[in-house]
């Protein structure tokens, strides 16, 4: 009877140890995925700001060119 209880406790301990190993891996993957999404969003924002700045610079250059012609 003792051997049966010991085997059951040992089996449960191994099963629980296996479950706890996978949880941090899944959490790390979720964090990495969130970080990648945040980085992608920031890159898109930066790209949009760069496009706006480029457009403003082009308009300013066109205005300066017009002013120089007068």
C-alpha cells in the first residue's frame, strides 16, 4: 500500500513539474509577441511621421522656390 501511495505521489509530482515548465515558455512567447506588435506599431507611427515631415519639407521647398522667382 505504501508503494502504491508513493508511486502516486511521485507520478503527480512529475506531472505537475511538467506543467509548470510549459507555463513560463508560453508566457515568454506571449510577451515576445506583444513586444513585437508594439515595436511594429511604433515603426508604423515613425514612418507616418517621417512621411509627414517629408511632405512638409517638399511644400516648404516649393514655397521657397516660388518666393525666389518673384
